[in-house]
C-alpha cells in the first residue's frame, strides 16, 4: 500500500477522485525544478506543472516521472477526509526503481541530495 495526503482544494484532488488512480514519484537530486513547479513556485498550477519534464505511464495511466529514484503506480482504495486534506490509500499496481544513487529531499528550507550507499 501507498499512503499520501492531498489538499482537497488542489487541482490534483478531483482528478484522483474521478479516475481512481494516482502515481507517486520519488524525486532524484536533479529534479528541483519539478519539485518547485508542483509546490506552486511562480504561481504554476494544474496541467502546466507537468511541462518541461519527461513523463510516462505504467498500468493505470497515472503520470510518473522518468528518472525518478522510484515510482509507484497505484489504484485508489480509499480517500479519508481530515481537515483540508484527504489521506489517499492505494494498492500498488506497478513499481519501478532507478539506481541513481541520490534522491532529493526538502529539509530545513532547502532542497538537498540524499545519498544511498548500498
């Protein structure tokens, strides 16, 4: 299972509710511009957030970011409303990983690479 939280006032929420699937992409260290677009940086909203990145689909048709450290293609099982957000719970239909060595995280007000040494 995959669990995520989505603001019900976002443009993403009604799409998930309508199509009953979603994708989660774990960003690589070089995906800062993608992270900024999806966080609303510069006022970018809706479908415009997907510009200037390479997307693909697996089983459900959800958009997944090529080059992400991991992607999860999920079928929606449940939406639980709490405050301004919905907790979405999904069953994983497909997963792909990319052994690139660094993921990106946002910590203490900045984007930072996170290295995985195996």
